[in-house]
C-alpha cells in the first residue's frame, strides 16, 4: 500500500526517512508494519508460545512482501504483550509500551483522534491523546479481570457455539438485547446459560453480552474523558457487535481508518522506530550508576534480632503491634521487646489467613492471620498483640488473633482528631495501655524512663527525616527501596540501636557528591507497603530507571512526621504527638491528609504520583478520588495501582508503569527508556 493510502495526509511530510518495522505481539495475534520508500507493508500471525519466533515469522513475511533484506532494516520497535522477549542483535531495537504505540498509531491514522479504546485478548485500555503530537495525555487499564476483553467475548461465543466473528454479527441483528447484570466472566457464563434455558435468542444474548462488556469499557473512558474523536483499536476492533455497543454507550461515532485498526499499535511502533532511527538514540536506564548504600548489615541485624526474639534470648516479654499509632515509647519504657506485624505473605499464607477471615479483606490483613495459622516462629513467639486501630479490618484481625492464637488487646483511636474530647479519649487509652503493659511485664513505667524513650525516639525520627531530605537532591543518593528498608529497621530494632545505625548511614549518604542528572521522580501514596512487598518498587527503580523520592503511607516517611513534646506530662505528650502526626486516611477531616500528601509531593519535586493500595482496602481504596483530584489540581499526573501479593499481575503492572513513565518523560522532554 502507498503510505498516503494509510496515513492522514496532514502528517505525510513527517514520515521521510529509513526503512523501519514496528512489531506488536498481542496475547492472541502478532502484527507488524514496515515503512519503506513511501510504502506500507503489513503482516499478522497467531501468537505462538515463543514470542521471538512469532516476531521472526512477522519479520520474514514483511521481507518477502517488500523484497527487502534484513540489512535494509534500520530500526525495529517492539510493543505489545510479548515485547520484552524481542531481541535482534543485527538490527537496532527498542521496546515501547503498547499504550504509547497505539496513541501514535491512531494519531497518524487520523489527527482528529482524541481518545482511543483499545480492547485486546487480555486487557482493555482507554487512552487520551494529544492531537498535536500523538503523545499520551492520560490512560487507564482494566485490572486483571477478563470482563471487557476479548477473552470475555470468547467464553460467551463458546457457550453459544459461535465463532468470535459470528458473535458480533449475531449481536447487530438483535432488537431487544438481553440484560446481562454480571461483569464477571464466571458469573456471566452462568447467566448466559440461564438465559438460553429461558428461551432467549442467540442474537439477544450476543447483543446483551456486548453491551455488558462495553459498559465496563465505558467506565474506563469516563475516567479519561469521553469526547468526539473516538477510535477503536486492538484485536476486538473488527467485532461489529462491540463497535455498535461502544457507539451507543459513548454517544459518539467511531472514527473510521484507512487500514484495519488492529495494526494501529504496530503502525505506532514503526513511527517510533522511524524517529529513533533519525535520532540515532542510544538509551540507558536513568538511575543505573547511582550510589547505593550497603544495607547488608541492617538486614543481618534485623534477622539476628528476630532470631533472638524467637529464642527469648533476654527473657523479656515480647509484643507485636498492628498499627503505627501504637506508642513504642511506652512499650520500651516498660522493658518489653516489640515488633510490628507487617510481613507481606505469599499466596499460600494469604489463602491460609482467608480461612479465618473474609475473602474481601486485603492481602495484608490475611497475611497476618495466615502467618499465625502457619505458625510463623516470630509471630507465635510473642506474648501479646496490641493495636490502636483506625481501620475496621485491622480491628477484626486483632480480635481474630485474640480468639484463635494469642492474647490481644485493642485500643480505639479517635477518627475525629481535632476535638478536645478526642484527645482526652486517646490520653485515657494510653493510660489504660500503660496499666496493661505494667501487668504484662511486671515493671512499673516511670515518668523518667518514659521521658528518656520519648527523647530517643524523637532523635530517631529526626535522623530518618534528615536521611529522607537527601532525596530532595536532583539525583538522590538513596533509592526508595533502600529508604523503606531503613524504615523496616524501625519496626524491629530498639531506639538505642537505631540511633548509631541511622547516624552512620546519614553520614555516608551526606558525603556522596551531588549529581545534577535527574531521573524521573515519583511520589508513592496510598496503602501500606509491607515487609517483603517490594515488587512494585523494584519494577520502578531497578527495571524502569525512575526513583521513588518520598512516600505517603504508614510504613514510609510518615513515621518520621511525629514529634513528641519533651516537656510536661509525658502521657499527654504521647497522646498529642501521635494524634498530630500525618493523619490516617480513616481520620476526619480527610482533606487535611489530602493536603499534607500533596504538599509532600510538591516539596520533593515529584514528576508524578503512584497511588498504590491493596485491593479491598477500606482505608485507601474508598477515598482515592479525593486524593486524585487534589494531585491533579497541583498539576501532578497520577497512576492508580490496585495490587495484591500474587505474582500474576507483574506483566500488567510493568505495562502501566512503563507507559506512565513514558508520559512523564515526554512532559519533561527526556529520551525514552529502552534497549539499544
């Protein structure tokens, strides 16, 4: 095909250059586009088990069609589900997310495109595009659920004994689509079987399932904004039933392209390849040679401490606590050892905990119960569990621990923090806590010893703040992952040991020469990041080269935000100091927490915000929109990341993060990350 028969004529003069290929390996189909000498060549094959073999098959087909040799290809860009597997030692190669490639491809098909609906075999996306450049302005993806994807339609087609193409053709014949209430593949399957038993026609069921799926996609569109200039791409874009449902539900006609829009991603990849070949780009990860503080000694000391607690080496009572509002100064003043219960469990631990609690609890809370049920030696060695709770799920976990495993006491934290009565109540809870600790330990907590511990923990928090403030440098000398590992020591080691440890680390970091090269700076907000839950941060920093420069969650910088007065009544000082630290998202008014979070992101000069929370989290999942609106008012792009402790979402997380970082890099005018 001639290039003018494919590309919007308004952009033709931007496509001069070498011979390039874009390869889009989807979960069902591999697509490729070759641009050369004013011609466009396309190829598609079913995606095989080996992604490189699929890419090689596409490449050979394009060479056959064009009459070119491998040596004629100046650049390849890979995208899609299988992009990370692509390797060519004889041809310069980059990988770019399918989100950026679909945006660029749709832009070149028609510069009037403002929004893209991309539905593939395993996921669906809504992408808002800058009509001037083809860059991604905003995007959202579905979660791991298959509803709203090609797989959803395939399952229904199987039940109706139709092919996927026939399913769409049957759908457009219906005048009365069946009502499909469920958006879950499993339950929708049961619904379809029930509808057939009641005599519903295939046409009506097919139409109903397309509308149910399209409603899911419309919800994604609403989040980026539905406006004229809507185009449909991806493997499902040829389904006439889905096209009809999308047009009716969105209220806008779909833009028609001069080429099958299943090639939009591959076309966009080929245009990226053309730009790379012109620029002769050689990319590296941004944070590849940064100074890394050696925390091996910290990790070893934490492990030793845990072994000592299990062995009861010092014959002291040992307690665990569930929430950061539990006053450690009081526990230490009682001569009691303490740890925070915040291990992230694996899928087996989570499943074990779910046998005790409800399935709709988050993975963190289920991990705690699972650790007790699986007889984790550290947890089962504890004499008692305490929590000052705000989250109702944490309260329930504390109750379950007390009922099934070991003694537990629960203290209530006021949710309206600014009332004098709230502070009086919290003070009374702290005094009750004092009495219980004295009974448990057999030691009297004196005002003098409590004041000593208050001073020690104030110094610890001050050092943590000073270490964190080094992350305000253009290129921070400490990674977000390492900072969280430093915080982890706070939850396992006594203050007397933390002070020299943190001071030594601060001295080393402060001595690192300041570097002006600036990686993408990300602010992490949302729910708890537990001990061992590092997959998200490792993806961001180790694979994608960005940097977490500050965090607004209860196992990060927040613990350094509190200061306890060293004057007057130490018990009242604890109540005032703890309640005045960065508030929990369960406290009212929420706006205070939202504004603190936004101010922190601004103070640390973040380029964007990652709002990560565990699925089913009642604290952060339910209030997320308040945070999003505030970040956006501050001009901070936000990426929502609902996560769990399984490994199955690793690929989708990487796609989302890659695309988000690409958007931020384009805003900053930086080169894209890739492999040259």
